[in-house]
C-alpha cells in the first residue's frame, strides 16, 4: 500500500503573528529602494545574502542592528511604506496565511512623514487596502523599543489605542521589541496598561536572548497575551508551567533562534517540548529580510527537523488562529479550512 505524500504547508491555512515591518521586506525590494534613493547597502545585503548573524553577544547584536538600520534607512516615502505592507500581505497570502499581524514602530519613520500619527495612518490604510486585494486580513501591532525611554512607549500606546479595532487596517496589539537585554521591563508597565485598557493585545518580546527569568519578569510586569519568542521558558519547568497555566501564547520563530545563535541547529529549537507542555504556539518568520526564510519555512522545519506530521502541523495552525486578534468570523472560516486541509 502506498503512503500518501505529505500535504503542502503552503496550502495549510494559518495566521502569522510575528512579523516585523522592516524585516518583512523582500530582499529585492530593499535593493530597489536603495537604488531609488541613491543609498549604499552593506555587502551582506547584496551578494552575501542572507547574512551570517549572531545575537548572543553585544558585538553580534550590534552587527544585526546595523543591518536592520541600513534597511530601515531605505524607507523614505509613502510609496515605500505602502509597498512593504502590500508585499507582506501578498507573500503571506501565497503561503496560506489568512491573517497577518505586522509589527511596526512608527518612531523609526516619523521623521519622513511629519510625525507618528501620519506614519501609522499610512500603514493602517495600506493594511486595509492590502487585505481587500489579497484576501489576507492585516492587523497592525504598534511596538515600542527597549532602547528608547519608557515615556516614548506611553506615547505610542496612546496612539495605538486611538486606532484600535477588530477589523483589517486597525491596531490590534501593542509590543516591545529590540534587544531584550536592554532596558528594564517593569518600566514599560504603564505603557502596556494603557494599551490593555484600550482593548489591545499585550505582545512583548521575551525569552529568546535571555532565559526563563526574563519570561517571568515579563509575565509579572506586562501581563502579556502572547510572548514574542518565549522559547527559553523550557529552561525552567516552573516557568514553562506558568506560561501554560496562564494561557500565554508563544510566537515561536525557529529560523530567528538559529540565525541569532540561540540554538546551533534547527533540530535544537525546543518546539516539541513546548508542544508537549501544552503551550499555545504560533509559528512566525520574524525578519525574513535578514534570516532568509518566510512563514512556510517555519512549518517545513517543524516537519523535517522535528518530525511533526500533518495532524500536528494542522494543530499548530489552529493555535495560531485561536491566539490571533482576527475577527471571530474570520477565525471560524480559517479553522474550518484547516480541518479540510487535514482531512
């Protein structure tokens, strides 16, 4: 009797909850924008792409951040902003993603667009248009940076709440990104309280570059609905159990973990342990521009590096939908289509 071939992961309906605006760019788009604005890119974003990275020490993170800043500097006008959002939705649609939550820090671009509000409004408007054009709903997460003052985070939280909603083209969550070894997590608690009171999901990064203590501190201070990464909670049984018991979902980005040196090989990413613990998991691509892989590659890694079968992949997809901020009718439709894919 022949064995049926595995189902294509690009056909598996899913949600994508961990994708950064700058890092979502296609490498070809980045090069186009650099040419358009007469800017010179580092060699590792040209012939050597994807770059060799590390985030486990200050020097490695500095190099990662330098490349990120070089890419960000190429985004200079409204057409650039809109192109990035539109292409992110197009790429997700091709990979079976039916709901995308793209994360952006408006302060990174506000100087080109007259302030935080017009910058965010461009992203939101294009998210709405891209949703209509691609069939992949796009919500926006406004993210503060650990490298900036906590008062700046409060400003962003208030701005995010003003644009909060449950439909594509709305702000659905509030995040905290950049090097988690910088800044004091508890100092951002007020900003997250503002966002939470305004109905936004709390989705800070924690537990990739730092271990389970950072996860505990984030749970205490920011009351997250989801954690960006959170993989290193497996290093403490007590912390991992706390994550599971509190219902906090983990946005696991395997390629990011390997590229930044958190784990040496893909099969060392503790995805099976997280699944076995009962944690809610949503696979994400994080920064395809620098890591060289998009969403489907994360599902393929789960299959090939960890031996997950189609039923387990379908359950990962269901989890990504359940913990998303997609409207309830969108969730129901995606979940029904996941059942059809598995059947």
